[in-house]
C-alpha cells in the first residue's frame, strides 16, 4: 500500500498485489482506493478503470496542477463510490 495523494477532501492509495504463488505466470493485481473524506465513502478501482484513472492522473500531473484541480479530477471517480468508510 502506498499513499499517493492526501488532501482535505480525498486520499488516494495504491495497492499492488503479487500474483498467487501457485500461478507465477499470472500478472500482478492491484488498483487504487479513493476515499472521499466529506462523503465518508470509498471506492476501489481495478482493471481498465484503474488504468484509465492512472493515465488521467499522469496527464494532469504533467500540467503541474493545483490541489483544487486534482480534487476535481478525483471527484469524478468518487461519484461512483457506494462503500461507506468504516474504521477498524
């Protein structure tokens, strides 16, 4: 787990899960967890959606965005969030 972004509104974490030992040929898995701090909801992006998120972030970072611009981009993905945040 790697914290990629943390603002007053959002936290973005990257997860890389290795392939199972019994299937070494399988690709590693992973994705991004986005936590909307105000809505108290989270979403986990994986597969093609995670790839699209990463590509969008890469393009945005090239422009040296403000925190507001990053938050606006991330907010587009949190609209899909249904999982309430729970503390363990």
